[in-house]
């Protein structure tokens, strides 16, 4: 059914609304144990040490680029051991990060679940700021670093905790679901979190005939087509996925009728309508592995297609490419600096973290 309401800050007469911005960049942690700067020269030793990693990505990284990446990769992997650190890498990270330095790769749900299992002292989040906050929420005693805290998210910045409180006043008693693409402040005000992988399951788990779902209006519209629960949505959108259009995809299909189109539910409805399959990043990857169609249009952030092609070089990806400018703030040099200087540390007010933890853990512990 269609969503039953769509709200934004202007609907509450709140002109002073100020979306959550990524945290300011933090100074270096000068208490971190001193570690000498590693050599970043391309040498026979570096070539030998990273040869097995290049095998993973040779389908998507030209040989001419590898000598510039490999010294960083070797240094990062050695520093991880020295710092007792683990790197969580989102599917939207570039292949040299995702396949060569990441210890755990996946979508937001997988990274949230894996964050609860981490035994290392330090977590380096190679994603965006709300993901690093989620890791800290689930691991309050661990050090959580993000290589660039300016790596934000248009969805997370579209809503504040105050907005959630105003929604609750407008719709008393209606449960609130927050996409994980939100700040800790927002997570602290809701009943449960969800990802695009489990959004329908989460909405239906609440046992209510009406649910507030925020902040992604397109994900909410997609969920509304999959459930009888009435959805009240927020006027947020992913700046990457909302740029795709149905006309764009029809042009790909007209050029090659055999092409298969798979889309993320953060895309507008006209895009979802044109797709042969719609699902989360994890579900899209599983679909490609299962079907291995000759040519695929993967309608999501560009780097994910590169990461899947590294694994499945025989699949040709036609890329209607939209890059996430926030994800691309995370680079090998910044990851190296993060481990060298133990920067930039993610901290959350303990009272907010305790409240946010309940909504995140409720999602993580939800059984199929």
C-alpha cells in the first residue's frame, strides 16, 4: 500500500532545524604509543608480500596503479597487528581497501553484527560516520577510529533526535523504526533500527498496524509495497541513489535487451519499477553470485560493482555510476594515518550511547 504520510522538518514549523553534521575532526591522540613511519617505497619485498592480494583485485586495478597502492597496503596490514586492530570495510569502499586491508566486508547489517564479535582492541571503520558510531555503540570499551570523520551521509544529516521527539508528539503510541543511516542521537530516540536487508522484517516485528519509518522516504515507499503495515515516512534521501532515474535504466535496456538490472531500495520508485531485482547491497551481491548473468546494471554506488567484479571477473558490469563523495573520503593514506596516530577517535555521550544501544541491539538480535 502507499505510505500514509510523508514528513520533514518544515512540517513542524521548526525553521531552526539543523541537521546532524559529521563530528568535527579530532586532534591526534598524542598518548598513542609511538610507531615509526613505515617505508612507502615499491620494492621487491613489497611486491612479494602483496602479490597474493593483487591476485584478488587484478581484474579491476591496472598493474600500473599497484606499485602506488601496495606499500600502503603492506604497511596498514602490519600496523593492524601491532595495534591489535581490525578494519571493517563497507561494500562501497574501493577494491584496494575492501579486498586488501579490510578484515570484515559487507553491508551495514553485516558490519553491525560483526562489530559485536570483534575481539581486537581497536576498530577502524572504513565507511561513513554513522557506521563508526554504530561500532562504538556496540563496543563502548573499545577504541573506534574513522580515517576521516567528515565522511558523512545525506540520510543521517536529514533528521535529528529533536525531529524524532516531535514525530512522537504528532503520532503518540506509534512505534518508530530508524534506518541505521542515522546518528546516535536519532537511534537513542527510536524503538528499533533496521537496514535495507531487514527493513520489512523489522517493521512487521513490531506488531502494529502503523509504523513511523525514517529517514529514507524511498526505502519507506519500497517497504510499503511489501507489507500491509501503514508507513509514515520522513523526507530524507540518499544523495547517491536518488540521482538514478527510470528513463536512464530504460535506455540501458533498449540498448541491450539481455541486460539484467538490479537496484537498491534507496532508489526512487521509477527506478525500482525498471529493475529485475531489488535488494540491499548484500542481497544484490548474492543475486549476482547466484545468477552470474553476462551483463548486469548494478544500480548503487560504483565501487560495489568493482568489488563484485574482482570476485567474478566473467561478469560484465554496466555502470550507471554514481560515487558517494563521503565514502571516497576514506583512502589508504588516511587509513595508515589513522593507525599510526590513533586518529580520529569516535566518542559518544554515554547516556545517548546507552539509549541508542537498545535500538541497535534489538535489530541485531531480531530472529528470522
